[in-house]
């Protein structure tokens, strides 16, 4: 069987075809253009899927689609997606199955990343896995006892808005002190901008950002080159994230936490602070066991989507 | 079938026999005397079980045992129990099965309460349930997708040590600012003692505690009678607990939270503050759905133990 994984972001739709072991055999990226509406969106995905159906004639295929936002996996419906022109109640799985004849699953993109972390990154070695998606915001997904866990209303794993500082920094959600308000890309950039004001003129960070806006990537580069301001911002990021993850470890007692998404690329600069935050807790059992790693795979969301489609096609028979 | 549920505390062992629907048909309490050692402990439990075997001759029985502390449910071993003379690695299920011929399960008492909450209190209506045990300390147990969830090392659900105030009040675990450091019985009493010092002589709370030590029960009585200090302490308790539970709702998205244990009896005085803490969050989905209730049953731990024994006997066939 071959899984087709789709990661539908606000700007691009990334599609890949993968084997049952998660090996990528085809890769395609097309512009999302969600302003053209849901019908154009599903048709565009179907066009690629149909091409691959021809290409892999004789193979059984299944499709998995991950989108940012609130989804109803049982109905295959996007309840609300801020990134896709604020669509509400858009059926996705149904139209795709109708057009292609293929089994199709829809999930929140963090859930797809969680499945990718469990199935591909960790090869199903650990039954209880938390994936943390570190992009503009901080999201998460959970695999519990080897099954993707949705919770009561499909928003389980949404760790970005766990509070780490009462009345702390302002978060995009409107609250204060959430994990995301410290470890989301915008929050890291916000702290970096503030730090830049007091940075010495000859600092690496100041030079790197002289003609361009500061970004997580530049901040990581500055840290790579030993800039103390950049290093401190990453340490803080790890410290706040670690504080929140420590609470989650007490509740979930997971086997593994997999960090993924763009910001996780700088893991070497913030991982030690996560480990330190864990070591500060007096209760030690969950922290001795849990494995915290940064994903090696950059497209864990679409690989997870492909593999979850295969899993779902098998178990729904 | 009849389930025998055992709640082994530091002072008393409470045993009950219950039908499959959780109706209690026998009840017995014996002193624990853990200083006599594990052998005397299991023999004492077996003596009652054997009596009930005679009494319910012809019925199939199964035994469930809940203890405070760290257990290995798979092996039926108490890894460590502070309340039972600090026992380490004491086999319980094996000796009981050997002596009685009955299927026997062992769990942390909060896990037994969680099963009781899911199976008895909520009649299996909700697949994802968090039980919060409010006694001297604050513990918890989780049922996920209708199955008791242990986590990687058996300590899942230990919500008492989730941080709600960085560098806050001292907790029994040695950390600062844990939920337990605000909502554990000792923490409530600690705040009440401090408040008593500044309380007017004619206050209800001062009168109630004139010749006796303050307790959660007296504090509840004072609140029942409208004492403003007592009411404020309960409000604070709910506010801190609610703050922690809100974070847990974001991660777990549970269907229901069931508060149990002695302190939960005062729920009418602290529940509004939990609801308020939930309403303060900007993300609303998990909070709209979750049902937060205080258990109606005072012995949810032993009923849960009896019912989990029956569940386990059925599924292990």
C-alpha cells in the first residue's frame, strides 16, 4: 500500500506519497489559494492524487490530510481553519473519497505530526507520545497506547496554551503567560527585538539583523556563532517550555516527547534548559523515563498523514 | 459475578463486595497495622475474602486492591507505599490469588477512584475521565477511551504536583507552587491557621476552633454558616485548583472531571471558583464540553477496585 500525505497550510499544500515504512517516493508542493474556496481546494488535491493513482496503478492507496485548525476527524470536516480563509464546516474527506474512490482521513496538523512521531520517527517503539509543533504558535498531538487520542472534542494535546507564568506575556490567543507566549516563533522574535535594543553595536546578533528582520533562523545562527544574547533567549525559551512540559509529564507520564516544526531546528540551544527544568522537579519518576527529542524529519506532518491514512484504511476494513 | 474491592490505607483496610452494577452488598473495615509486615497484611485481606467466598458460594468472585503509592499493576506489586510502613517491592496480587484462587488486580488508589468515577459514578457515559482525589494530598487517575491509563511508568494522572504558582507555597513533595500546596488538606489548613490570626474574636471560625484544631470539616462548617474568612479560603482553593485543571483540560480535553476524597465534600464552596477559572481562558472549546462534578459516593476507591477487578477478570479471560 501507498499512503498519500497532505499538509495543507495557509500558503502551500505539500503532498507526498510514502511507503508503509514512511519512505517518501513522491513529493509535490502547490499554492493553497484558499480564497478560491473549498471546492477548488479539494479539486486541486484530487488532481495530484489522480496523477499518482495512474502512476501507482495496481497499488492500493489511501489519503491523509492535515490542516491547521479545528477538525472533526469522524466526519472528515474542517470545523474552523484560521489559515484557510477562516473556513467553517468544510467537508474534505467526503468529496475526496467521492472523486478518487480512496479512503481519506482528516486531522489537525499537530495530530498528524504526532502520528508521524509515533509511527515514523520512533518506529512505534513507545506507546505514549506527545508531539510538540513549534512554529508561529505551539501546538501538540498525542498518541496514547498506540492510538491517536482526540479527547472529548478533538482538541486534546493543545499544549501551547498551558499557563507557565500567571499574568505573563501576551499570547496570540488573548491570554497571558501561555507556553506559546514564550516558545512560539512570534514570542521568541518579540524577546529578541527587545534584547536587540540593549545589545552592543558590535554584537553578532546586531550585525546579522542590520538589514533584515530578526527571525528564529537568524537567532539560531547568532547562537551558533556564540552570541550571548541569542543564547540567553534560546535558554529562556527552553526554560519556559520545559516548565510546561514538566507539568504535562506529571499528568500524562509519556514515554517520549518529540519536538517538531521550524523552531525545533534550534533544539541544541534550548534542549539543555528543558532538561534542567525537568531536573528541578522533586517528583522524579516520570522524568527519569521520558525521552525528549527533536524530530529528524522536517515533514513529519505529511509523513504522519500518509501513515495514518494507511493505518486507518487497514483498521477500518 | 461479585467484585471485592479493597482500599488499603495507612490506618484502615476497607473491604466491600459489590455487584456488577456497583451495588455494595458487604462492607468491612479492619485495622491495617502495616508494622506487622506484608505477610500479615495479605493474610488479613485473604481471611475476609475467604469468608465472602463461603458466603457467596457458587458466585464467581474477583479481587481489586487499591493502595496509596507507587504500584506495578502488571506484576501486582507495591513498588513503594509511604502509608504502608514505606514498603518497597511487596507482591500483593500473587499471594492473594495463590491463597484464594481468585483473579486479583492491584492499582494506585487514585486509579481505582478513576475507574469508580468512570464505571460507577458516571455509568460509562463518558470515555475520557479525570478523577481528582482530594485528601491530605491531591492525586489523580485517568480513564482514556474507556480504559484505565497508566502512562509509561504507572504514574499518569498525578496532577497534584502540576505547578500553578512559580515559587509559590511549599508542597509536601518539596517543590513550591504545586496544586497540592493550595488544595491539599494540609495546605487549606495552613492558610486557615494564618487567616485565624487576623480573624475577629467573634468570627464563626474562631468560635468553632476555640477548643480544637482547625480542619477541612470545620472550615466547611464555618463556610456553611457564612463565615467570610472560611468562604474566602475555599474560594482560593477552587481558584488554584481550577487554574491547574484548566491547563489539564487543554492537554487532555476530558469529557468529565470527578472530584473525590474528603476535601471534595466542601465542593459547593469551591466549585464556583473552578468554573470561574475555566471561564477566564480565551480558548473555550474544551471548557464548554467538560463536566466537572463532585462524586456522590464516598467510597469510590473501593467500589472502583471491585468493578475494575470484574472488568479485568472478564477481559483477561
